[in-house]
C-alpha cells in the first residue's frame, strides 16, 4: 500500500530561511541619514563643551578676583598672634555665592594651589609653601570648604525662600565664610602659635566685626547683580 506523500516543510526547501534565525539588522548606507545622525550627535555634545568652557572661565575669574583683593594692604595688630586682617575672605564669600558650591570651591582651591607654588597672591605679598607653617595656615585651607558651604547653604536657602536673596546670602556667608573658616583656622592657630584653644578663640573674635561687614557686602552684591542666575547654569 502506498503511503501518501505529505507536503514538504518550507524550511526544508533549498534557499528558504529558518523561522528561528533572527533577521540581520539593516545598516543604512544613506549618506543623508548618516550626516544627519552625525550632526545630531555634535549638537548634543555642544552644551557640555560650552558648560565646561564657562566653568573654566568663571573659576579662573574668581580666583583672580581673590588674588586682586590680596593687593589691598593687610592690617597687622600685635595682639592677633600674627594673623592679619585682610579682605580676601570677601572674595571667598563672593565665589560661593556667585558660582555655587562646586565652582566656588574650585576657584578658591585654584588660588590656594597657585599660592603654594610661590605666587605672592596673599595679602602682604605672601606665597609659597611657607604659608602652611604659619599661624594663618588653617584659615587659608579653610577657605576651600568655606566657599563650598557658602554656595551650598545659599542654594538651599534659595530653594526655601527664593525672594529673600539678601538674607539668604548673608546667612550663607556667615555659615561658610565665618563659621567654617574659623572652625578650621582656630585649631591650627592654637597649634602653630603654641597657645591654649580658649586664647586662640578669644583672638579670633577680633575678626568677627570685619567678617560680618564682608558678609553684608557680599550679600548686597549678589542681591543687586541682575544676571546672577546665569552663573549658576
């Protein structure tokens, strides 16, 4: 008895593709499509490049500003244990307020780095590694976290009360520009000058009125600057 012949499976036919084999992805060779993709990728990369350039410019600008403030003569008083009165902390406050925490700290760190290399950018023409062995070393190093905290506190306060720019900036300058810097500077002053901590605190209190005035000036400047939002972008 002859068995019926079943129709053959299409996959068994010569030249037919197996249904389980994935189709190979198509690669476009259209020059217009390729050019369009390249242009889109280039445009997408431009904002980050522009932002990086702007960051470098602002960081360098405020580092230079703090250095310029160092040209103003310092005031040395005999009862301050070798710690001079300067206006450069005003620049530290301004860097944090105008640039924000990250770029503000970078601007101050850049200045400190250049000073340690020997540039006489500190008030009184001081510079070089020797500044790390004096009584003011802690205050100098404290500038970096000080600018960071000025920017961070100002940012947070602006989120809570965006219309109170003057008050927010003043409070941020006190926290970062006074409390943080003193927290680093006073222990180093006591150590380098070989004095009790309470005496170092008492000496540092003489700087409070001037630093409060600097905080007020910094707050007034940020409040009156019409395009301050652009610096945070």
